[in-house]
């Protein structure tokens, strides 16, 4: 009966995977010049996301990913749900109707895609635009200063500047970057044209939902009105010298309209009090910031990429259960730092426990001081044998940049007593991302019955035996398949190694199409994903710690020949330089493509 239930839930899980879809949340129509958000939602844990190009729109930010998970117990049955969201912030540049191509991602090793959709961009209504500008003026109050002539607005009376809380952080350490407008002239509004490119950093926007801060500040011998327009948290993903690119914006300065003297009595009213003001648009750009990122010291065992200041707590939700009933083991990390980049630790559970992949629940807050909150890892455990068991102490290791040392937090050992359970109450799961507990088995046999003799013609014929043999063979095949799939699912590193080159070749194929279209930006994006994704999967390096230093160290540990190591690092350097090096762009792209292909084939 246990095997029969396994087959049933295997078929249900396969059907659920086929039914998995990616839905799109986007407006059907927007106005020219508007900013809006497009979301791709998957009701499962998804990775390998490939977004559309959004032709006809400007990309403000994205893709930004987030995930959430939940559990529920009803009448002894447990269900879990996971949702992954990929979002973009876009700007409508021109009037027309635009078709957005499908996005794709991977769920449980299977590729799914969204439906294509259209967005209609309508011509902006002047009355509506005026109303929006009025609202922006109310939210962004002009400063009470005397207007100047347009010719008097120079780089000393109006400029923008970026500053960072720490210029020499550790890799993974949180630093705050702030963008400000300094002015000695009245301003009515501003608009960000281009967000800074923070290559080598993981960036989090801290300005969403907060009002603009205004205050006074002295620079040199001048007093300025300051508006803090944007604040962000940056986490360096590699060591060495990195650059924070400028932020480009436009502001509307209120200036004194010049009047030509006529030699009449009306010249007496040529006074700032009587003269009209007009808005003059001025482009601004912040300064570049050079950051020298220090590498982390040699990490001890148990380090999963956490950099910041954290505390940890957790343990079993129950200390006494029956066999074949579920119990949860939770570990909650709280504090400030790179919470969204922390990987799950590896607690040790007794062999008699069936352990499912941890579900992750984030409660992350973004404030002026950066990213803080909590990340909870929850393992679902099903003890199969009665007895008393001990879960050893779980260690959580993080790097504290304030002290420059690693800190270890420990959850005490957990005792659990497993009582004899109902043999019919056995938990089966088609996949480790969707757990269901069964509280009932087949009905009992009816106590009464009546026997009767079969006539010769009632015996089963050839068709019956043929169907029986086919069913038996199918059952054996499904059991073997499910066993191998379960074993493969437990070998995460092996699965990543198997899919490394396959995913890289798919990305190279897309890069080849961009090469023929002469789309350099999309081409280099696919080349980067192919190379770094292949190295991450092939050598089982977490994305949170992936850098040239970690790749070099991993190649040495894996005893890769020195010649091949030099070839890999040379290709990485050539790809970095090709985007900015002068010369024939198509020839460079072809050379980069050939080098990347040869490197991946060699891997």
C-alpha cells in the first residue's frame, strides 16, 4: 500500500508541475512619460529568470526578485506554498501599442514561460500632466529664496553630489550611498533620468515610500539648501577596486524672467516683486565614487555568506511527536546586513528523519540606516521510527565588519521523543517543495461476505493477463524512476554540475542570436551569465560569494591544470575589457564569443 500511495503522489506531483504557470501583472494602458511596474509571478520557487527586452520603454530598475512561503496545518494535514515575484520599473517613452515577449524561468528543473502581453501608451493629457506637476510641487516644496536670472545659475549655485558611508568596506558589508541636490536657487521639481550602474554590487533601494529630506548644509564658504533625493544600500560581491556610476537627473529651477526696458513709466515696475518667474530645466549629474573592497579573511566551517551583525534563535516546534507525523525545525537570523544573500545552514538530523528542503520566510525592512530584519529557515522533519533522538547543536557563522572577525552563534541541542504512530498515518510527498500528510489509508475490509464458484467461462482471458503484465511493468518503472529522482534531488552539487554546461550552451545560443543582430548589450549580458553561471554550477560556488578570487581558489582546490586556469582568467578579463575597448565592435563580439565557447567546452 505504501508503494501504491507513492505512485499516486508521484503522478499528482507531475501533474502539478505541468500545471505550473507564470502570470503577468501589468497595466493595459499608460500615458507617455509615466513610470509603472510590471510583475511576473510564479507560485513556486523559481530561478534562472530571463526577462523580455521591453522595446519601446526605458528600464528604471529590475529585475528585482522576492519570494515568500507559508505553511498550514488542517486536520493533521500540512500544505506549503511558495511564491516568487520578478518585478521591473519602466518608463513609457513614446506613443503606440507595444507587445512584450514572454519571460522564462526554471521551476524544479523545468522551463516555464509567461504569456506575451501588450501595453498601450497614450498621448499625455496636458491637464493631467499639469495636475501631476502640481502634486509634485506640493510634495516637493520650493525653497523660499529670491529667484535669479537664468545666466546666474552656475555649477556653484546648483549641483548634485553622491556620498558613501564607507569607501573601504569588506566584501558583502553593507554601505549606504546617498544622492543629494545642493541649490541656492528655488526649485519646483526634479526627475531621475538614469539610475547609476552599480556593477559588482548588490543594490537595495531605501527611498521607496519615504519623503524627501530637506535641510541646510555648508559647503566651503557657501550655505545651501539640500534635498536628499535617493538613498540606497550596496553590498559588494567581489573584492578590489569598484566604481559607483553617476546618477543623472533633471531639475526645474525657478528664475527671474528678463524684461526689456522700453524707456517708459513701466520700467519703474521692473522689480523682482512684480516680475514673473519661469521654470528653466537644468541637467545634473552626480560624481563617480571609487570603492576599495577588502576581501574576507579565510572563512571557518559553517559560514554561509552572512556579513553584518546578527543574532540567531530557533529549534524544534515540538518535543514529542508520533512516528510518521511532521515536526518543524526553525532557525531565525535577525539583525542588519546582507540578509537577502544568506544561504541556509546545514543542521545535522538523525538518519531516521525524512528531511525536506528548507522553506525561507523573509521579514526584511529598509530604512535610512540600511537593510535589517529577519530571515527564517524552516525544515520539515518526519520521524519514521519511534525512540528518543537528539538533534546536535546548530552553528551559524557570520562575519562582523565592525570587529573584522568571524562570530559563531549556536542553537542548543534539541531532544525529541518519537512515540509509536499509526501505520496508516504516513507522509508522502511528490516533491520536496510541496509536502502533504495523509491521515487515512484504504477503508477496512467488510467483515461479511459470500463465496461462490466460478464457471469456466468466468476465468480471465488473454487480454486480462496482458493488461496485468503491463501494469506491473509500469509500476516497477515508476518506482525505479522515483527512487533515482529522489536520490538525484538530494545531491544538489551533482545536479548543479550536470546542468552547468547545458545551461551555459543555451545562453551562448541566445548570445549568438544577439551577435547576428549586433545587439552588444544583450550579447554581453548573455556571455556574462553563461560564464559566471557555468563556473557557479560547475564548481558549486554560491552566487553570494562568486568572484574572481573565489573562482581562482576553487580552481586551485579542484587541481585544475595551470594552463587551463590561465585560459579561464584570461577569458574573464577579455570579456570585461571588450565592452569598453575601442575597435570593430562586431569583430570583438565574435572573438569574445569564440573564447567563451572554447572555455565552456573545456570545462
